[in-house]
């Protein structure tokens, strides 16, 4: 069964450093998403991406965040200058063309900013 | 932001019995609702969805009921199995222009199925 994969599973970084979280969505999916879950809080939408551009972004997704689909398979989230409050689980998701609301999630990357 | 609410943080049921998980929402523009299951250290796993124009959708042991007038949905699991023990999230989607969607999640309910 096809699945979304994410690397790394855990990333530790120092405040102010740049991190890149990587995702490989399901191969025939066209819509890609990033969500995050801070410990003890809800899963929150960050950004959606379609046709090589951002479709929607939340107020959390400020100028320090960017997304890219550098090739035909990878989808990345870059955080330019990490802050302590960026520590969270980051989930990548993808959905197909017909039921775009049915999003399939990866296992997540745990980002710890020290 | 409390557009999707799951008021029960936990639920315990006996194996073989019915589990009923509840969810309320406030945004009448939501047009699809979904349930996800999540195990520790894993991502949410899609279980079942329902359109706002329907009141019931069934898939095996899982049935989702939607009461649009009450802005309430529920997930029924029958019969419950120990492997169903996980956190269950309710999520809702609203259509915007363009076709990508964002999901708004509830806070989750920890289901424990006792053998």
C-alpha cells in the first residue's frame, strides 16, 4: 500500500539554525500539505501546495517558513531560523485529485530546537 | 480557535462492545468530515469520511453519523478490538477557491479497548 514517508524521524537543532524537513508524498497525488503538532496541542495546518505553488497558508506559516518541490518526488519544508517554539511534530500529507479532502499523513518528524 | 471540538479526552470500552466517539463543530461552511486514528510516534491514519450532504457512511466496523442541524458527528466502532486502542481525531474541511484543502482538527479522544 502506498504511503507518505518523511525524513528524518527526529531532528535536533540549535536556535537560529536552518532545518529542512523532507517528505515523499504518495506518487500519484497532486496536493501536498504540512501540518504540525506542538506537544499537548492540536494538529495545526501550515500550508498546502499544488501545481508547484502554495495554495493556502496559515498565519503560522510566516516568512521563516518555505516549501519546495525540488524534483518529481520530494516535498520539503524549510525553517530558516528556528526558534524554541518551533519544537513540534511536523507531519507531511498528500491527497489525490478526486477526494482532495482525504489526506494521507506521513509518520512525522520530531523537531527539537535547543 | 475551537471550530472542531472533541469534549471527551478519553473513553474506555470492553472488547466486543460498541465505541462511540463524538465531535462537535461550529463552522457551517465545513463540507467534509473525517476521522483519523493515531498511534504514538506515528502520523494520523485516515479511517473514514462523510460529506455534509449525507448523514451516514459505513466502512466495515466503522460508521460515521452526521447530524448537520446539531453540528455533531460521531464515530461508531463495532465490535471494538484491543488493536483499536489509539487517539481518534475528528477533522473537518472547508472549500476555498482553488482545489487544495486544509483540515481543522479536534483535540482527540484516547480510546482504550479493554480485553
